[in-house]
């Protein structure tokens, strides 16, 4: 959840700064730069804040739940 809000806030700030400063790096509209930054922060943050079950938690589950947790 943290990654969603961090990406949304960062993307909005980048788009606002680029818009008000009149910047269009590589000829790309500022909103697209905001979206690119948003996707990057979201993807990196989702890996950093992932909550995958530990091996100990999976080993203590019965067979069907352990199979579903690994998938």
C-alpha cells in the first residue's frame, strides 16, 4: 500500500513541477513523465515492501494451504 501512495505522490509532483516550469524533456509531455516516475516508484516499492510468507509459516500450514501460498 505504501508503494501506491509514494508513486502517486511522486508522479503528481514531477508532473506539476515539469508543467509549471515548462519542461518537456525529450519532447514528452509532463504528465507522461509523471506516469513513468509513478510506475517506477510503484514497481520498486512493491518489491521493497512485499509481504511474502516465510518458509517457516509455509511449512506449518497443511498441504493445500501451503500449495496456495507458494503459488
